[in-house]
C-alpha cells in the first residue's frame, strides 16, 4: 500500500505541485495524503477507531503533513519514488508492530493520543524532522574558499631561471 500511495502522492503529485514552491509543495502533498485517509477514518471503525475524532483527525493530518515533508525530501533529492516508498513502508510496519506489542497503561487512548501512529509524541518527532529538513534545505549553500596553505603558489625565482 505504501508503494502505491507514494507513486501517487510523491511520484506524481509532488512534481506537479512544485510550481507552488518547494516548501508549499512538500507540505501540501503531505496534507492531501492525510485528507485522502479521512473517508476510511470517518466511515469505518477499523482505522483509528479508538478515541475522539476531534482530537485524532487534527493530530493525524498534522502528522501526515510533517512526515510528508520527509517523504517528499527523499523523493526530490533522490529523484526516485523508491526511497519515499521504503520509508513509508517502514513507518507503517513499525507502527503496526509497535501498537500490537504495546500494552497501554490505563487506557488504549494513552497509546492513541500520545504515542500512536499519529499521537502527540509522534507529531512532535515528525515536526522537528520536517522543520530541520526545511531549514537545512533553504539555507544558501556555503561556498568553499581555499585556505592560504592550500592555495597554489607562484614558482620561486630559482625555478624560473632554469
């Protein structure tokens, strides 16, 4: 599923959205990817069925928007959809295994709201990563200037005399 989503969102849509600017395109592709999941969240009990939807949906949309920056970064820097698809697959597999192996203390809502796939802690982690990537990518490239000891020197007068 991750491969199909990444072919659509980062493989097809992201290059078309680049006319808006790279940062906007990255954020918008992630947000639209999140919106695409909303019918499944709203019409079935199988995807994020535990908890208050007024809390889960904003967390989910923000998380997918920020992780979409990472997937988009992988797509644009590698010029291939594969790194984004692999990262997306790893993300999905990790959270599937993590939630299956985790026993929430007190309530399953603790896992959903705090440490789940779109929990608050996950959102903070993906937002920090997205912010770092956007700032790093927007910095002007540092020009490398030769150091005095590495510069080419003129031949000495003795060499010229030969």
